[in-house]
């Protein structure tokens, strides 16, 4: 008799799907700016419509909202509204400095709940946070 694994034994990764207005713009931001690597893609009429991006142990999928009609899961309002992703890191301050050197706008890291937090907004309004543990007091900034 085969016993089905419990969900907690079987689930390996959560990968959010982000609907984007322009795949070209989003790929430039996530790949060139943030350092993600494209692992898979779906191409229609020589245009990337969907892709899987990875950054170390994390991943996101991007899908372009089609001009021929909305995807069934497309948001009714602005695409990034109300969505935030939190990346747990070794050194959020180092990531902040790397992003700034690449021309990516990010808020200066600040400590909250024992974590340095660098916040950015992607081209579609998705809020991204890069956090790392610290023992310095809340509201501390590197400056």
C-alpha cells in the first residue's frame, strides 16, 4: 500500500506569478537590475509572454498582460497593487548598495523587528523587500 506524502513533506517551493505590463521592461529590471536568471520561458510570435526567473533559492514567474485580451488571472486594478515580496538575505545593506550601483531605486535600509529592510518598487508597482537579521536597535539606518 502506498501512502501519499503530507503536504508539508511534498511542497518544495512557492513561486509567485506577477502579471506585468511590459515583459521587456520587467526583464531588464529583474535580470539586468536585480540579478535574476531566466530559467524557462514561453514565446508567442517571437515575443516572451511568460518566464521563470531565479535568484539563488528564490524564484518568480512573470507573465505579460496580453493586448489581445486579458489573462483570466489578470488583476482588475493596477497590477502590483497590494502585493509585496520579502526576500530573506545574508546582508540587505550590501544588496542595497549593489542595487544603487546598478541604478535601481531603493529606500535606504532601516531596522525593524530585528531585520535590516531595503524596500524597492518594481516597474509594475510590486513592492520588494530585501531583509537580513541584525541586533541593532529598530529604526537604525546605515547613514
